[in-house]
């Protein structure tokens, strides 16, 4: 395939090179595969390939006609055979002009930097990091000196490299001069010495303190008219943060020892931190940094990008040792799928360790190339990856054969450059080998000796990432000491009977025993439909589980039934059998609006030491159709034949399961109102190989109903019902049913009444449980008190004698009038609604709405900048409306501002509108989003609003909506 790509690109029209998309169609492969192969071969993308030719022709034309206009220049170029727009010509022309300036004026300080970075060279700049790159560009371009920026993300994700790319970008577009300073300062170096920190930051005057014999320039002064990068800013003490926000506010500072004079400053501040922003930074400092860029961890980036990063690091190693590197298919799978808490930094270290191990074999066996196999990987990589189902992660579509990395240098620059660690390790190995050979050692002895020494030398490369107890500590915090102790005792018993029991059972077993203990303590039934099958098919595991249960009963003082023992037996079976790669599992998808689902999946995977929970993020302004297509594609890629469970939050996402099942034939179930506990529960159950999709759905629904019905849920999407009870379900229960239906009718409530009997064949508890799975049980009425936790019970005599006011109060929550009433009434205020506005510019409208929200106390002043930052990335529209909005942290009280224009305005690209909604919502305002979505996607509502001329008319139209138009 590589030869074919080289052949196609070699024969392409140099003036109009083929895009990755066109090449993929010619070769009948995916665009991602083309991109990966092109990167491996060191070939630039189509724009870069054309740029070099285009620049030469532009310069040739300009030499003959220096004053030629861009329009005429575009015509000339198209006459030469190019297919370029005036915009492209203008961009290249500007780049040539800037480059001319750069040649004329070189900065020695920045010229000494070995590497320069551009956004295009960062892996993921057009993928998972697209939004972050857009934010970075916006920050550098913002007049007059850029927006102060805070880069947030865990260690090893590439924050430092993004900062360098931002600086180089500012130079390339002419925002900064070539000789503009770029000053890097690590706050951790002075975290415990505020006095020294102050002198380093701001400098000092001669005589300011003992030892100040001369004036000293501070780093702030060095950064004047340039960029100051503060790394690990969370290590800056409060005094240092206060000094900096004073500098940001005033644009001036004083050196230590100065009392009158001050120094004016123009600079852009970029800070980076790995810590929580609210807890590690002063709010006064945090508010003065308007742009926040979140860099995702490696686990949240696509596998295609991770593969490209691996290829990049291997290429670097191949160049360093001047040998070709071959990575075996199985080893590459491990590198692609293992959990990597240290992110890209750790991945690079682990690849270096593997290369060093392989290099030892290369020296000992006198090979001409390095081969990396599974045995060369660090032990924790093998241990973690062996517990993961690579098929479930869709890895097979990225790996077909061994990966071959050439040692031939290309012009393609390495992105996300990281500092070399132990760069002489290969030389150390080679020297030590030669020394032992000369001492008369045999090759096998040399190999063993060097391997031991090398492991000691390399230990620090991954020591900070290797934390075998991290999951254990997290579990300890969650389930408590009592559960931990009894589970540890039980595992000793289990290992006496089952020799090959994996230690990976620890986390899920702790969570399971904790959940079982809570259920049994609260007298909640445990039902295991496979009890008899487990007893008969797995007698050793069941007998061992009985011994473990005796330990739990002794320590926890509670009886464990056979149903629960059968669950424990299945954990023993699952974690003692050899995992086959072909072993299939249920796919668990966490599908939510925003980033919340990503966090849930990450917590569940980390606690259980697996990678089974797959998170899909749906943007608040993303259309349901696009979200459905994306979700269906993921499920089709990951399905292993055992079905898929979608855990989702709200809205249209709840319907995706049925739709995808109809479209694909895959068995997909959906459970709504997901939270972190539900995701953990789903994963620990799905780990068990014998668990079916029916079992999983039934168990989670049972848990959900127990939790949901602790309080009456009038917002539940399930149908509200009242249960009536008697001995048989046919006598007084039917009489009660008739009386309750009269009350329901009087209250105009949309509630069904269902009679059940205590003496029925299945039993009242099981009947009630079945009804609850499909309905929202809001009350129980009868002469038998079922005593079900969280559901109010009303004795029959109270209803007969007219003491029914409490029941009526509940029914009023489900009256038809109340159910169709829009919640948006709580967000609508006359002062925030504007009719017949004649604004013609987008910025004027945004200013009008935000100022109104600020004046009425609904948002803070920072909200205006939030809105502009979002709109700079991409204008936000929903249905027929523009919906500009900011971030929830600057909202003090939820509200919506509405503008109806006299004439349409071009809001974004080809989108025109006359209605602009600006929702200012807090993080807990999700209950309003459903009604807001209905309004914005209803064409009839839009047409009615266009005809409204008064504020009251607009409010009435919005509040009377009952369902979206079809």
C-alpha cells in the first residue's frame, strides 16, 4: 500500500495535488489510513505539497510585476493550471511578505531554539484538538497583545508544546516580531520562597536588600512586548498570584526597592497547570485570565491519533540509533490500548524502554534491525493491556501487520517534541556489551547481566507512572475499611481453591460486596436468574464462593443468600479463566451532553482497571440526527454480537437505542438518567462473561427504580401510576381502583390506576417490581401496606372517609395542565426581551443581550468575553434560532434574553435569522434545556415570533408550546 501511495503522489499534478480523501477513494481505503501511511512515509499533506510550487510561481510573477493586485495574480495562477481561490492566494502572499520580514530581522535568543512548532504539525490539530487549536489561534490574534491564556490538562499531554506552537504562530501571522521574547518560568522552582520569587519575577534595585549589589532585570521585564510562559502556575503562592494580577490589571510594575518610578509592560501571559482551577488558583487571579484551553488526556483521543504518536516516537528512536525498527503486531496492540496515566510523556518513556530492551538483543545477536515484541515492553504495560479486550476497542481496524519504521530522515518535522530522557542509553548498552565481551563472558551471560543493569538504569523512566496500588487506594476510599478487610480475607480463601485467580478481581469484587451489603442491609431482594446453571456448571467456583460468603457473614453480620453467592462464583470464574482475544463482551456506551459522560467512563474504567466504558460526547448545539449517526457508527464498529447498552442522560438521546436496533439489527438497550455509580455498576456486571444483555438491563433498572423512587419524580419520563392492593387483586382492589380513578378525573391528572394482589402466584413484591420497571409509581392505596421504600402509602379507610388531600396534592403534580406547561416561564423576564430591534451587526446584538443580563444581575461581566470566545470558535445555532451563550461559572441566576429583529441578519456563514436567544444557564439548569430545544426547533413557533410585536406576545408564544412541530 505504501508503494501505491508513493506512485500516486509521484504522478499527481504538482499544481493541484491529490487530497487524502481523493487518494482514499482511488485506493478504496479510509482517509485515516491514508493520513497514517503518508505520515509514516514523511509526506506532507496536499496543501503543503502545493505551497512550495505555488510560492515559486507567485515570486516569479511578482518579479515581473511587483505591483500586481491579488485579483490579477489569482487569474495569472489559474492560467498556469492552478485551481486556487483569491483567498488562498492572499494567504500565501501574506506568508511570503511575513517571511521577508523574518529574514530581515533575526532574534538571536529565539534563533537559538532548536525546534519550531506549527499547529498543523501537532497530531490531532484537525481532529481531537481542533477546538483547542482554534482557541489558541484566537488567543494569539486578539488585539492588541493577545488574550492571557491558561492551559489546563494532566501531566504529559503536550501543554508546553502547544505554548511554543502559539508563539511561533503569532510570529508567522505578524502578531509578534521575529525577535519578540519568549520567556519560560517554572513556578515550582520558587514555590516556597515568595521573596526570591518576587525578585526573580520583577527584578530589584541596588541596595533593595542585603546582597543586592547591582540592579537586576526580572523575567517580566525580559518578556516585554513578547510572551511570558508560567509553567506549573498552581505552585505559585498566593503572594505571587496577587503580584501577577496587579501587573495584568495595571500594565505596570515596580522592582524591589523602587518607591516612585514604575515600568510599563506590554506582554501576553500564558500559564499551564495540571491542578483543579478552582482549588489551586486565587479566584481574583483566575478571573484575569479569560482564555482557558483544556487539553484532553491520551485516553480521550482517537486510536488513529495515538497510532500516529507512537509512529512518531518510534521514528525518533530509529533516527537516534540509525537502525530500522520493527514492532510486532501484538506489541503494537498493547501500546495502543494500555491505560497510560502519564499520557504522551509516559507513552514516549515506555517506547524508549521497549527500544532499549530490543537494542540489547540487537547488540547481543548482531542483528541489522530492532524488533520490538511483547516481552520488550515494560511489565506494567503488559499487565494492564492483558486485561483489556482489544477487539472491543476497535483496534483490529488499525493493525493488520507488523509496523515497520524506517531510519531514513525526512523533511517532516516531529511534533509534540519532548525532552530526551537518558539519550545515551543505547551507547551505554553498546559500551557495556563490548566491555563484557572483552572480559570473556558468553553472550547469554552478557545478555542477562546487561538486562538487569539496564532495568535499574531505566527504572526512573517509568517509576512515576507505575503505581500498582492506585486502583486499590481509590477503592479503599469508596467502599471503606470494613469491606476491604473482609474481601482481602475472602481472597486468601479463594486462592487456596483456585490457583490461577487473577488479582484483577479485587476492585470489582470490593464494589460488588459493598453493593450487596447495602441491599441486604436494607432488606432488598437479590434475584439471580442463572442460579441453578451456575450451581451445576461451576461447582468449584460456587463452593469457593460459599466459603467466601461465610467470611462476609462473619465480618458484616448479615446473611448472604445463594443468589448472591452465585454472583460471586461468576466473578471467580471470570477472573480465573484465561482470557481469549476472541472472547466477546457486551458493549457499554456512556452517551451524554457535554463532557460529563467522559468523566464517568474514566472513573469507572480506572476503578475497575479495565477499558470497557466507551464515552460519546454530544454537544449541546449538536443536532439529534448528527448525534444519532455518530453513535450508530461507534456501535457498529464495536459490537461483538452480544449487544450494546447505552447509558444516557436525557432528551432525544433516550430514543437512540430503539432507532439503532431497527437500523442495524444490533440488540441495543437504553437506560436514562445515568450517573457515575450506574456506570461503575454496569461495568462490574458486564465484566462477568456469563452476564447477558437482559440480565444487565434488568439489574440496572432495578437499582435505578430503588433510587429514583426515594422521592416522587414528577419529571420522570415513565408513565405515572397508582397501585391499589388487596389480598387477591380482584375484590376490594378493583373497588379502590374505581374510587381512585374518580379522584384522578377530578384533579384532571394523567395517571393510570393498577390493582395487584398480595396472594398472587408471583407475589406482591415481584409484581410491584415489574410495574415499577416500566412505570413511575407515585403512590400505593389499599388495605395491605406493602412498605416499599420511597413510595407513599395511603390506607383505604382514609380514602373512604374523605381524608384524601395528600393524595390529591400528589396528583396535582401530574395534572394535564401542569404537564404541558413550559418550564421556561422561570427564565423569562420583560427586561431581557427586545422587540423590533434594528441592529445590523452581530456584535451589537450580543452586547445588548449581555448588558441586559448583567444589569439585572443574572450574569457577571466576564460572561461577555465567554460569549465572544464561543462565537469566535464557531457561531452557535439551533433549529431556526441563533443561540449565543457563555460558560455556566459566570451565571448567577438562570435566564434567557430574546431579541426579535426587524430584518434578518447573517449570523454564521449561510445562516440568517431574526430571532436570537441567549440562554444564561447554570450547570444544574438541565431541566430547562428540553423546553428550550422544543422552542428552537419548532418552525411554527419561529413564524409566530416573527409576527409578535410586544413582549407579552413573545412570552405567551413560548410558554404555550406543547410539542415540537413535525
